[in-house]
């Protein structure tokens, strides 16, 4: 009798838990971009030199930014894309309308893309320890040093109306990424980081779609 | 006379009651599994890119279980997909309120906030 009761109770418990388990599905979702700016009202985008707050050793970050945005914008913007050199004698000029009104005086229907950039590299270390129990260890405790190279890109972007000198759009980006490979170079890490920045920037500016991952849940 | 089983001290009259009680708990759990079936149906629809069907299924779950964090989370993802950002934000916030420790919901919401960071327009600062 006791065995029958125990068996029945176990069946009931099993039913109970099978009905209340959690499950997650990771799904790739193409998210629509929401263009919050109407850049098609402009005929041209002029990309100026960027204010480089900290020079990079191995590559010309200003030129890489100009090339990167120039290529990407030309895929989405119907008007002309051009570049213009600029010397940053003054650093805090993003809000000086008189300066930007005279930056491209013959191109009133243009939008100026500019900004400031900082790029840094650091090495982060952590101590590794073997936490397996004494009874499970067959070898002496292992200790080691894990090392990662971290790169951080800080980019403050501005879109400025050439006609009035007023800021049309501004956004600050800070992207970081760590790499196990000690030979990871600064320029390749930069390409990784700028792709993330471009995705977010273009999502606002031209409504570019993006593939993202989300979790769908069942109870 | 006590109806006691051998050496255990279990009253035989109470055994069916205990059994019925356990069955009731399981049936309650399993009735929520019917809603779970709707959740899973919605997930399968979403995987096939049939987002309107998925939304229909998850809204159905919420009609009978308005406190289903899973349904709110899934609806939020669907609304994101359809570009309905305000609705997505609302659903994520409800899901998090119902299940604040759920790491998947937190992860979804964090990614949502990062992706749709509000655009700063200089003119808006004065408003």
C-alpha cells in the first residue's frame, strides 16, 4: 500500500514539475531602423577632419573615420558626399554657429559631419585559480595569469547645418572590446568598434535595419 | 478504531485526500501548461517570421494570465520587430516588474535601450 502511495505521489510530482519548467529560445530578429532625421532635405554631406583628442600610434584615426563614414553614408544618402580639411586650433567650436556658417560658404544646402575622437588601449590582467575540490584534484592547484587587450573608442558626433551653423544632431558613443589574442592590433580592433558605432549612428540617421538577438520565453 | 497502516502511522482515510490535493496542484500547473502551449506556439510562429500570429498568441495568454512575464517579454520583442517602440518599452517594463530577476528579460531590455537610445537634437534642449 505504501509503495503504491509513494509511486502515485512521485507521478504527481513529476507531472507538477514537467508543467512548470522554464525554457528560452534565442532568436535572430531584423529590427527596423527608425530614422529620426530627415537628411534627404540636404543636397550634400561634408565630412570634416575630426578632433583627435589622443593620437594613435599605428594608424591615422582621423583618416580612417573619414573613409569609414564616407563609404557608409554613400550607400544610404542620395546626395553628394565630400570631405574638407580643418585645423583644430580651437577645440570647443561645435556650438559656434558663425564658424560653421563660413565652413562651406558656397554650399548652403549641405550638412557637415564632424566630431571628436579618443581611442585607447589597455591591458587587463586577472589571476586564474583552480577551484575544484581537494577530492577531485589529481594535480596540484593551477594558478595563472589571464591577459586581455582592451580597446575603447569614444566618438562624439555632430551633424551641423551649413546654412545656419546650428547643430542638427549629436550623439556620444563609447564602445569597448576585449581580445584574448595578445597580437591583436589597434587598427583591427578599431574596425570592430567603428562597425558598432556606424550601426547605431545610421539606425538614427537613415533608418538602417539591424540584425539583433533576443530571448523568447516560455514558462 | 484508528485506520493506521503498518508501522508508518499514516491514516488511511487521509491518503486519498493527500492524493487528491496533489492531483489538484498538478492539474493547476498543467492548466497553465495550456497557456504555455500558446506561448510556445507564438515562439514557433516568430521563428517562421509570422509575427502577427505570434502577437495574437501572446495576447491570448495575457487575457487569461495578465501576470505572465514571459508573454509580456515576448510581446515586447514582437513590437520591437514591428517598430512599435513605445509599446515595446511598455511591455518590457511590465515584464521586468513581474520578474525582476529574469536575466533574459533584463538582457532584452538592455539591448533595446542601447539600440534605441534617444537622439539628441540641440533644439530640444531648450524645450
